[in-house]
C-alpha cells in the first residue's frame, strides 16, 4: 500500500511543471478537508496542492474528493517549511516580541516635569486640576529625581496646599494628597509625637493579634484604632490586617470575619493536590486561587498610593523579602515616598497594587509560589523580618526626623514559653530538627522585641504577644483550635490589662500648647510657599 501511495505521488509530481512546484505548494488540500469534515472551507494559499495552483478549475473538485496522500502530505510538510508563517507562529512571535522602551534624556525629563508643574499652577477647573495632578504624580513616580523641581518651586507648593484647603471637591483633594505624598510631603503627627503600630506575621494565628487589637481599641473608649496611628507596618498576615484597618477602614470585628472566611476558603484543600502542587510549583496551596481571593477582598485596581487619598490616612508599609538578590533583603511597599535627599535604607515602591503587595508579603515558602513584580522576586516578609518593629521605626525616622516617638505598639500573633532547661543530653540532633531550628530562628520575633525594649522608654514601647497553649500551624482551620486561639488571646488580655490600658493612655496623649503653636506657624509658612521637607 505504501509503495502504491509513493508511486502515485511521484507521477503527480512529474506531471506538474517544475516552475510551479515550490516547497509551500506541496501541501495537499485533502488533509485540511479531512480535519474540516462536512464544514470544509477554502484552503489557505499556503496549503494549496499542486493541482490547485496549476488549474484553479480543478481545485473545486479536488477539495471534495477524498485522497490517499494525507500521510505523504504530512511528511512533505514537515520536511519543507512554508515560507508564509502559520497562525501559531505569528502568535508566538507576538508573545516573545520585546517592547522597545524609548529612553529620554535628562533634559527632556526635566523639561517635562517643569511643564507639568506650570500647567498645574495654571489649572482652574476641577477636571483640569485632577488631570494635571494625575499626570504629574505619574511622572514623579517614574522619575523621582525630578521632584526637586516641584519642591523648590514656592508658587507650586503654595498652589497645591491652596487647592487642598480651599476646594470642597473630595476627588480633587484626593488627587492633591497623592501628588503631595509622591513629592515627599508629610503631615504633622496627629498626637504629641509619632505613633507606630507594628503587626507580626503568623498565618491564621492573626486571629490572636486581632483579639489584642480589639482589646486595645476598647481601652481607647471611642476612637477607631487606625485613627490613632501615624504609621502602620505589617508583614505577611500582619500586612493583611494593616491593609484592612488602615487602607480599607474596616472594623476589627469585620476583619475577624474576613479572616475566617479567607482561611476556610483557601486552606480547605486535599493532601494529594497539595503534595502535587508542592512538587510541581513549590506551592502546597493554589496560588491562583489565593490571587483571586485577594483581588475580590482587597480590590483589583487600587494601588498602594490610592490609600493616602483620604484625610488623616496613616502611612502604610507592607514588608516582603527579596530572594533574587545576592543576599536576602526586605522590600517595603509604601503609600508614601520619602522626601528628596532623605532615602530609606530599604528598597521599596508605591506603584504596585494593594493585592500585589499582600500577595508578595504573604508568599510563605512551601505554602505559595514566589511573586515576581518587575525584575524583583518576592517571598514572605516573615522569612527575614517576622517582627517588623525595627523597620517601622526606621521608616518613621525618615518621615519625621525631628519629631519624638510618642508610642510604639508591637502586636504579635502568639509565641511559646521559652524553656531554658534542656530535656535530655544529646550528642547530636537529627537533620529534621536542625532545619526546624533554623526556620524558627529566622522567623523569631522576640529578639527584635528585646532590642526595642532596651532602646525605647518603658512608657513608649508596648509589646503585646499572647502565649499559645498549642503549636498552631500557619494554615490552621480546625474550628476547635481557632476557638482555642481566641481563648489564649483573651486570657493574655485579662492578665495584661494594665499594659493595654497604659498603651491606650500613651496613644491618647495630645500635643502640648507649645507644640500646637509651633506646628500652626510652620503650617502657615508652608501655605505661603516656604516649604522645607523636614519636621
């Protein structure tokens, strides 16, 4: 049979003029007709047979006549590549095609910034002000060095602050606050000094931290907890709490409900699918599902910078860990930018989405996949700084260098009682125990606490970290154990009521008369254009 097929192909080949035969023309139409079935369409030019090219009148009959040369057609096609690219090749080229970015010279970027500044000064209508402010904000995020042009322009700062205090349009105010935040403008602290809230990581043990925060809010007797802080910092599960409280303005009770809902939806997974995911993508849980949950709960289009649009919004920091650098280092997602000439020691940015920041900060190794944002690969911030209090203090010093630290509240999500005595004598430990000790050391939160306790005054620093009666896992969803978490936290609250009351008292401390007068004078100077980025 194969010999007969080959002879037929050779006879047809020699009956066709040599000039009409091309590698792209030896693709027979019958193979296309077989795939199309009864709904056969006109074959493409790159798949016409020799007879179709030589005689268009015969093509119609050939298209409906079955052929025995389908197999040979496939062989020839694989040997002779068509000169015209196929649809799949075109799609592949579009996927791998590199986007060529146009590079602007320094003078072009500077002139662009100066032009945007002048346009915003001359803007009159609300729509024009919003448009110019958004353009300028985008330019400053892309080219931070050009912010100096705006900061040194006294008329520009006077105009922006005038827009902020004189307009009644909340959308305009939001855009102006974003622009000021990108420029490095920082409001005065709301209290006698800077008030900082730091929240540890810990997975579903965040329920314990929420119980502590609820007790602290109750001790305030009225004000919302997020309103009492100038700077809120969180890592991993603490980052989620920080965003829910500081950016989304949710009550603590609502945060608890969301925590339970997310935990049950995300961690309710079979062991087989978990192990297979761990082997294939180093992720026990479904990262795509986690991303979908974050977009649904947090919002798909809201950026970190959007959280500074409302009046009195706290500075917000979400901590992750960079893993594709020579050494592990923290990365801070911010809703602010440090003033020109006063840079943080840690990399960071304000242009990412809120849900992206949370996904990066909570990408625990083995639980979820690493998160690639641009050229940086992120992992759970708890790998490097599970207690972000020291980072929070550094960021606050960069924002308010001349203001004293009024209160630092560091909330943990549970820890064990340290046993100093050894249980038995061992000459060596198993490899599993060694790995466990290394992981525990990397995610330890108490060493940072001891340093902060020694460096900060007793009436300034408050560490609230409940004891655990059971070694709860990061993905714990057992209702009985979740209830036990709450009981452990409530027991800690009852035993440390005096400390919580002292923390609330420190938060409620108001600025002195001298501070109030000094801040008022500096605010008037700023409105007149005498802005200096330091407090």
